[in-house]
């Protein structure tokens, strides 16, 4: 392919070098003439292991060229990769000035381009930017239509500085957000020969994945540091603790607990978060992240309450009372807070949970129920069909297959509030469906 790479910083230089190595004809474009001159002379001003060699080799083969003239570069190529910087503004918002400038330049050239050209955003941009800003500027400047006259993709970059070329060669995955199938098909050809999981998705999902990744990486560092600081205050080696922690690939370093949905609860997580935060306070260790966990969880419960309130219905059927499916443990179940609040605000609530039979609960579980929701027995409905018949809104709180069947049987006649995702995509529900995070 013939590819223009706009922005010869870390991402652009590495992409340009690797694309040339993989057989593509690349024109690097930058407003900084020093970077362009260096590349023209077979050097890179970006310091990355292996990059100098790639640049030197492929400026000789002629597959890697550079210019400050973006207009001509677009006319001479089939695809433009946007790799310019997206720094922070002083208030923390994302500065899109470089993206906008480069889109104007590409758009102007697109207006003169005789064939189909694809524009692919590799810079990190917030959800909606590619469709609402990049596409609009390109269309305005070129007078052409995205999807018909030119293609549009968002392909987030996951490389790490210091091992960027190795990461390019062996990416954890290739995520291609496309305006349409044709755009994604063409953009994916960049990576022919690279062995990796390929994901095709929407522009907005691709943009969001990048932020999910980077904020998670940041969260991991901050979390490990807080745990380490608490460990040190107990004369425990925090690094050893986290090494052992990482041995658990089943629950800790795994897919578990990473699907958005309802709040956590149960007899352990809330209690243990509280205890550790309290102990840290006693030891004068600051744990802003751990302190925020329970608050964030509470916000998720409040979000579910607002979802019910926004339906403007009063008869609410709640599917599931325990904190997760397949257990009768109701201690600190977030559903109890949801139910209590709704009852307190005058809603007519019924609950169905085949695992929870108040008359059969024992010990701590029973006293928890008695204390937090004394009238729960009155709200429990043993027959799921009767509960569905008696309500206008069904709230699905966990992933029980029985609940999914109950929602399907309601056949769009009830408003569905899905806090788990089990009934997602099952049906259209006549538009009577709301998911908590989707
Ligand atoms: N650095 C990383 O490790 C990394 C990893 C993944 C994603 N990203 C994202 O990729 C993007 C680029 O990051 P970077 O670190 O390579 O940035 P950088 O600041 O190193 O390079 C950006 C380059 O764009 C050039 N530029 C600015 N305006 C231009 C224009 N109108 N035309 C042509 N070139 C122009 C600049 O001169 C500069 O050389 C950012 O959105 C960043 O968040 C960076």
C-alpha cells in the first residue's frame, strides 16, 4: 500500500518504519522540518531500540520518504494515518488543535484526489471525535462524502515506548474501528503478515478501548502502590505480596470482575474494603484510590435507582435478591439497598429469587435480612410468572438463565432494566429496554 503518515513522533516514526519494513511505500509528514530532514537522510530523531536501523534501511530502499508537504503526500498515497499529538489543555481537556489542522490539510488534498483514499486515526482521541470532528472537517474541506468518496477508520495504538517496534510486531491485538466494512478491510491490509487477534468494531468503540486500556494501566499502578504502601506500614514487602497476587490468573489477572454492570456486594468485598481503608488510616497511609472504591460502588447503586425512577412506573418486579446468582447470601447485597430505597420512595416492589427463601435462611444471613429489610418476606414472590404479571418494570440484577427466560416470556410488554447484561441483544423488547452501562 501507499501510506502517508502524519506526525513523526513516537507513534508516527515507529509506524512509518515498520510499515516500510513490511513492504508498504510510506511518506512521513511533519510540520517539524528537522524531523523530516532527519528521515530524508536516513535518521530518526525519535529514540527507540531498532528504529534507526529500520529508518536507515528503508530510506535506502526508497520505501520510506518524508516531506513537510502533506497535500502532495495525500495525492500520492491510498491512505493517511493520523499520528499527531493530542496533548492536555491546562484544564485537563483534550487538545485537538493538531488533529484539526491535519484534517484540514488532508481534507483539502482529498478534494483533489482522483481515487478512493482512506483516513485512519491512530492518535488517542475521545469517543465521538472521529465521527463528529475528523469526519466533518474532512467532508467540509474536501466537499466529498465519507463512506462513499473516502474511507474512515480509528485504529488505536497500543505500543509502549522503549519496546515500540517489538510491540508493533507482536501486538496484543489489532483493534479497527471502521465507518464501514470497506474502510476496515482496507485499513487491516496494513497489518498483513502480522500475527495477532484482529477486532473490527465501531469508531466509537475503538476510541473507547484505548481509554479503557490506558486508564486501567494507570489504575493498576496506583492500586499496586497503595497496597505496597499499606504493606510497608506492616513491615511486609509489598512487591512480594503483589508477585503472589499476580500468580492468581483465575481471579486477579484475568477477565473476572471486568464486565461492567451492577455494584458488588456480599459478605466479603465491602467489609474487607472498609477494614483495609480503616487500617491504612490508623497507620497514616494515604489510600485515595481504595477509599473511592466503596463510594464508586454506591454510585452504581444510585444509578440503578435513577433508572427505575426514570421509567415513571410504580410497580417494580426485581429478579434476584442475593448479591450474585446461585447463592442465597443476601448480606450486603446491593439489591437490598435498591429495594429499600424504592420501597421508601413509595414504589410497589416485588422480588423473585428462587435461591432466597426468607423462612429458610440461617445465622448471619438471616439476621442481616431482618435488620436491613424487615419486610422482605412480604415482598418476596415465589412465582416468577405472577411477579411478571404484577409489574410494569422488570429489574434484572444477576445473570440467572431463569431471569433471562422470564424477560423473554414478557415479550416486550414490560420495561426491562438490565443491570447484568444477560438479556442484552436477546430481543428488541419494543424499545422497552435499558442496560446500566451499554
Ligand atoms: N507515545 C506513545 O507511547 C503513544 C502510544 C499510543 C498512543 N499514543 C498517542 O499517539 C498520538 C501521538 O503521540 P506521540 O507520542 O507520537 O506524539 P509526539 O508529540 O511524539 O509526535 C507528534 C508529532 O506530530 C507532529 N505534528 C503536529 N502537527 C502536525 C501537522 N499538522 N502535520 C504533521 N505533523 C504534525 C509534531 O511535530 C510531532 O512530531 C497521541 O495522540 C498519543 O496520545 C502515543
